[in-house]
């Protein structure tokens, strides 16, 4: 089965594009082969979710994706009783469906979920590979092919949010970063539909802005944002407008920082700075007395 299913009912996708940065695909395959759960950590927009989609397609497994948040409950993952026309019935959650079907369950930004919710993952991440359903009295043993994958952004970690050591040590961990410039250029050109020169300039621009990360910027520009900018440029939007909408505005609300980002954009794309408006109007010129020679 080569489709992706998520809890929002998004249409299935097939053959997602992914440019490997190293041996992450081979390591993921070995983890899947030996029924090992995988933890992926990396900055926003570096390709974590796309990698999981790519590997699900490569392994021929269905994929259930859950975007974790503060209000995510255990019932949201395992399921709950609902009331229908024929009475009360049990509705499996995405985690339970993946366990029954032998699919991949991907929990995106796992540290956003409450700690009492992530505890239910423990029996699935050791040799037991089972999921107790207290509401139905069942104890599900994972079907062959089931795999649990979680991810998070280390930059969001703080004292209140983070995986417990007892949870982290149950996973095979992969560390992601933004791709190397040559690989990122390939990704931007393919996904954004722009020529190699434009992709090269966008990646070079991102490299310059990433040096500001942690100082003037809370987050560095992601590969995802570069692809967004490339798509607008391909659609005919001028480079300054595209980079304003896809880089400067999403990265900061500070006017000074925004102006600095746009200065870097102009330098890379050789865009002339905006001219200051002329203060002398035609009416003022007419009112100026003309001296006789």
C-alpha cells in the first residue's frame, strides 16, 4: 500500500520527492526491518515530514500523520466511544488504526503533546509492541509492519517541554539539519520549479540569513520557505515581493529586522533600493517666485 492517510482526511499522496542528505534512508529501513521506533529531530522546515512520507512510500506502507498539540489527549490517538444512529460504537484513533493495519504512525512535534499522553506509547516502543485499550478491554499486538515515528524541533525545547529520558531512550534517533547547499539547491529547483541560477541565489540568500539565527532572528529561514519563494517567482512575482512575503514577513515582526532582511535580499538579487519620494511638489514649484535676470 503506497498511500498516506492522516487524521484530517487529506487525499492520498504517492511518490513524494526527497533528496537524501546522507544514509538516513538506509538507517530508517534497518529500523523498520527490526521493528525499532524512530525519533527524528531537526529545525522547522528541514524535511522531517517529507522524509517520513518518502520512506512510507518506499517501504510500501500506509502512513497516519498526527500533528501534536497541547490539547492532544490519549483518546485522540487510540480512539473513543461515539454515539451514532444505531447507538454507541467504538471509533479507532490513528495510532490504533496503524497498530491494527501494520502501518506507520507519525507523531509530528511530539514535545507539544502532554506527557500523560505520550506515556501510552511506551508499550509500543519496547519488545512488547502492544497497545492496551482500557475503554474496550482489548490488548492489541502490533501487526507486522507497524512502526512508530516521532519528531520534534530541538529549538523549541525548554524546561516545560521535552521528552522524558525514559521515552527518548526507546527510539533510534536521527538528527536532521538544513541540507547542504548543493542538495538544497536541487530541492528548491525541483520543488519550486525555478532554474538553477534562481535556486542557487535563494539558497545562498538563506545561508546568509541563517548566520543571523539566534541573534536577530528567532528562527532561520527553512527550506520550505525557499520553495514557497521559488514558486511565487516562477509564477511571475518579482523577487523582492516574493522574498518579502515568503522570508521577511514570516521570519520577523520587527520592522528593523525586516528591513535588514530585505537589504540582504536586494544584495543577492541585485535589486536597486527603493528611492525616497521627492518632497518638492509641482504646486510648490509653481509658487516659488522667479527672480528677474
